[in-house]
C-alpha cells in the first residue's frame, strides 16, 4: 500500500526508539565533545571513518537477495524466498572476513596509541555491525516491523548511554567499546527473541553467481553512495587540520542523526514498493502514489532542515562554545536532509526487479563522486576553506536529483504533464526552504557575544519562525490535495 501515512505509521514504530536515541545521542555528543575537544575527536573519527568505509566493501549479495525476496513474497512464493535468503546470507558471511582482515592490518600502520587500539577493535565492531545489519534488513523484507523497531530502540538508546558511561572511565576509547558491546547485544537479541527466519548455511554456486550478477551494481552503488556521503569528511581529513576535521565530523553527526528517521521511512517503503511493483505489469500505474510520497518526503525534509538550522546555532553557542566555528558548516550540510531524501522514490523504483536499472544508477553515482572529488580538490588548492567543501556536497547532489528524475520519468509517469507538475512542486518547496534559511540568517541572526537569556530567546524565535513557515506550507498542500480529490470525485460521478 503506497500511502505515505500508512508507511509513516509503520516507520514511526521503527523511529520511536530512534527519536529517543536522537535526544540521547545529541546530549552524549555534546558531553563527550566538551570532554575530548576537537583534536581528540578528530583522531577518533579518523578510525571510525575507515570503519565506515570497510562496511561499504560489499558484493551486493544481500541487496540482490532482498530485492528478489520482496519480489517473490509479493507473488506468494514463500519457500523460494527463504532459499534466496539463505544463499545471500551465507555468501555475505564468507565475504565479511575480507574487510575485517584489512582493518586489522591497518593497526600495524597506525602511529598513535588511540588510533592503533581503535584499528585493533575495529574488526570486531565491523563483524557485529554486519551481523546486526543482515538480520535487521532481512526482518524488514518480511515486514517484521515490530522486532526491527525494538532492536532499533536497543541500539539507539543503549549506545549513547553506554558511551557517556564509558567515556568517564576510559576516555576516547569509549567510542570503540560502546558500539562493540551494543551491536553484539543486538545480534544476540535478534537470534533469541525475534521471529524465526529459518536461517541455514546454504552455499550454492549457481545461486551465488546469479545474485552476484545482479548484486554487483548494488554493492558498488552502496560503496559509491557512501563514498560520496563521506567525501567531505575524507577531503577534510586529507587536506585540512585535525581541528577542522573535528568541527566537520562533529556537525556532520547531527545531520546523520536527522537523516536516520528518514532512513527508517525508506526502510519501510523499500519492501512495500518493491512488492507492489512486482505484482504489476506497468510501474506507471502508481504515478499518483509516487507524487504523494515524494511531496510528503520533500515537505518533511525541508521542515526538518530549516528547524535544525534555526535551533542548532544558538544551542551550540550555549552548550559547546568551542565548536561555534562549525555552525556555518552545519547550516550548509543541513540541506542534505532535503536533497538526499528527494530521490527516495525514483531510486527505489529504478532498483526494483521490474525496472532493473541499478547499473545506470551506479554510473550516475560514480560521475557525481568524481565531480565532488574534483570540486573539493579545487577548493583545497584555492584556499577557500572547509565551508566550500560542505557546499560542494549540496550542489553535486542537486545534479544527482535532476538526473535521477530524468532517468526514472518514463517508469513513473505516462504523461509528461504529471511529471512536470511534480517537478515544479519540488522546486517551489526547495526554494521555500532556501528562502526560510535566508530569512533566519538575515532577520533573525544569532547575536554575537550574547547572554544566556538572549541566546535562548533567539533560539525560540528562530524555531517558531521556521516552524510557522512549514506549518503554513503543509496546511496549503493538505487543502490543495483535498480539493483535487473532490474534483476527481465529481468527474467520476
């Protein structure tokens, strides 16, 4: 059922724990940042950055398996879906040994104690993260949203609490120990408390070759996508100071946390959309649903981005003033909440078993990554500073949005006017988001060297302005939607 409210209802079950975790993560990040400072935080994030890259080295077996499972479950082929699941999971387990070994080898090259210990622990974190991701995503394919939501809550709430407790005891090493304990706990709970998945070790050469043929594009695409997501942090790590990396990664964490809720929405949408189009002969029959879903996501993304821009600066000025230089970077990166979520529908449609255009998506992603790397190098050579690295993330992703919709249009819409109606709506919403940010910065700017009360008043005022803009926009869109439904009903009668 491709109804945004239906999907939101299920995704909120997943996000309930995430929302509590977001609050705790926000507090934990502030507390730990005050204790460690930009330099040590930069060292920790250097290890975590490469741990993140290790998680991206995938063959795509699981992605291809889940796509085929969703397609078969949509047609009622339960037993065949279970066989595909076990082939994919067995292949994924074998491959995970390779990145884990590479991380262990990296510890031999680390010259500082914190980084060396981090790289020794990193393989164990990696294996735990892979195991929990495999179990979580498989439950999502079966639409076991309840168990996924509970385990998500354990991770989201448990990790920041454990981090805050451990950092008082072992300092920066807590960033490595906390996820290690939490991820293995989640794996154990999935196996002991979750619905049975019928897991079996099944290595079938022919099945693995078929999954690899379709999954290679998913694996490479995931690597390129996250390389693009991390190219800003990587560029800062390579070409700027450790302090700059501390500022950049600190504010980027908050954007990632905000995107987590949208990721839960996408996680619910994926199996539902893939199963729906798997039962249809023409993917364009859902064009109205595509439009409703996209407008819903874009409005939510714009609202969250502007609210974040409104409240983040005053709060950081109050809570961790040593990170004030990162506020401008955050305000720029917050636009990623909009541009990264706008392509949910066309991206999932192109990667469905019916359309099967994942290699084309991979080509687009590789081109975007190359453009971003070149743009970041130009920024470094020109001495333009870290804020321009952040701006590169935004304008390059805008190109990806335009190209993605252009490629997906013939699979989404039968008539060009329907497509252009959606494009004009997206453009208007994005322009409203940019204008709201401009309004905040020029008419409701954060006062410099202000008292605590002045900063609190500034934060409240900015949030009220941003919230008022998007409540008005949401009300207008809701009213227009009801009017269109009424007109359509009159034509039918």
